[in-house]
C-alpha cells in the first residue's frame, strides 16, 4: 500500500502516520480524491464528523480543503494518538484562536447517544469491516437525525459485499461509487 498523504489544500503532500497494528483500514488516495471531488467546493466552511476516524485521513483532508470544523471519534487509543499526531504533522487544525479540530476517545455508538451539541454538514462512517457496524451507525443517526444539518450528507465507506439497501425514516440513499474493494454510499 502506498503511504498515506494529504491530497489537496493547505497541507497538500504531507505524509500521515498509520495507526499501529491492524485495527484500521486506511482509505486509498484514489477513493479519498474521488470522495472530495464529489463533495467539491461545498467542503469550504463546512462541519465534518469523522466517525471511526482511524488515521484521521478523511477529516484531515476536509480541513486541508477548507472545512471549518472536524470532530474525530474513535474508540481505540492508538487511533486517537495517531489522529492527534497527524493533526500536528499537517498543521490543519491551526487557525489563530479558532478551534478547528476536536478529537474524542469514545465508542461511536455511545457518542451518537450523547446530547447533540451541533449539527454536521457531513458525517463520514468508515467502521471495521464485516461487522455490520455501518448499519448500526446509520440506524443510530436515523434515531437522532439532528446530528446532521438540513442539507447534510451521511457518507458510508464499506466493502461492496457488505452493502444492502436500508429503509430509513430520515435519510435516503442518493448515490453509490465503487473503487475496487471500497464502496461509498451517500445519504441525505
């Protein structure tokens, strides 16, 4: 696998550290570039929730491309340490006095049950594979739709074999994109 890096924006070309061990599956550059091409200029000044953050590569890419705020959530201490290290390496969370990144060491499902302190424009769900955690996360968001802003998107990253249509009260699938062994599913 090629090394992790920031593709575009103010931290373009910066190398990111991987999470030690095998608890994460980093997003490929091709998939990440395609994701942000789909989001396009709407990433500017947006808020982004990176559930199951792993290395933080997706949220850091969002900050590099102009997102206003990213919250990173992961249950694994090694992942949290890696996200914090990658934020330092890239410098994307530094913007004068404004806090642009928040890293929280918590289980994603417990987090989604907490008091909603702000809606997000984008919620990115990339959990461990083959455990149906993506469906559980979507159902949790469906039960608490105020986590997402009125015109926000929920984006799920899974292996294509994991996919199955979901009937949700507050969200509708509007697109899918497949990149090798990665499927991105978009809901609004």
